């Protein structure tokens, strides 16, 4: 009997969350379902589904959530996610000192940090580690993950994929807290 997923498998497939890269790190090997004949890795949707559920439960207990996306493909989704869950989004450049320098005008002390791409959002990761803030990261097959507390193995290069994953986490968080949630992935930049 096939496993019960949060949403139908077709929705994950349509969003392209399973599409990895030809380059793969040892960190991400366990999340790879198979490698196609062209060398492209296919990630395990069932593992992602379980981790999204766990992440939503974890985040629903947090008061102050920060999401960071330097890459443009995550800007719309990150901003909408922060708006929906009452968090803060930093898109474009993450200014050094944002988490470590209390005299900086945009200083912020989150309970948890979500990053869209560990290879690009390095400054945010460095400061979160320094301040002992848990880090959740959307990680593709080429990402190093030793600094992530929760890994969401998915395509973090595709705008649809990032939007879908963040929409699903926000939806589950709202439902867990007994709140109405009528937004669709398109509201998160799923185009």
C-alpha cells in the first residue's frame, strides 16, 4: 500500500520539488531516490513530505521566525510565508550583524531561521550558528548540510518548487493552530 502523503504525489511532481542536480554531496546522498541515465538526481518525495510535516509542527510552536532568501527565485515565497506566519523575511542581501549586532538598526532575534539555499545564504547561517538559532534549510543535491538542524530535501532552484514547499508548511502551521487557510501556491509565487 502506498504511503499517505500530505498532498497528492502529483502536486509534488508538478511543482518539480523532486528534481535534483547532476552534482551531489555526501550530505544529500540519503535523500536521493534514484539517479536518471542522464545523471540527474531524483529526490525522495516521501522523505520530503515527512520532513515538511515535522517542520510545520516545529514551527507552529515558534513566535519569531526569520526566513532568508538571497536568490530571486525565493523572494516572493519568502515574503508571503513571513506575512502569513507572522515572521520576518530578508530577501536580497543579508546584512552582516542582522542577528549578532544589537546596535544595528535592523537587528532581529528570531527563534528559528529558514534559509532557501544554504550555498548562497552563508552569512545568515554563520550568524545563526553563532547565536545558537536553529536552522531549517531547503537543500538540493549539491548543498552541504552539516550546519542545518532540519533539512528539507527539495529543488531549491525552481521558483515553483520553493513556493510550493513554503506554501505547504504555512498551510500546515495554520491548520495546526486551528486557523483558516485559503491561500493557494500561486499566492506564494508559484507560476
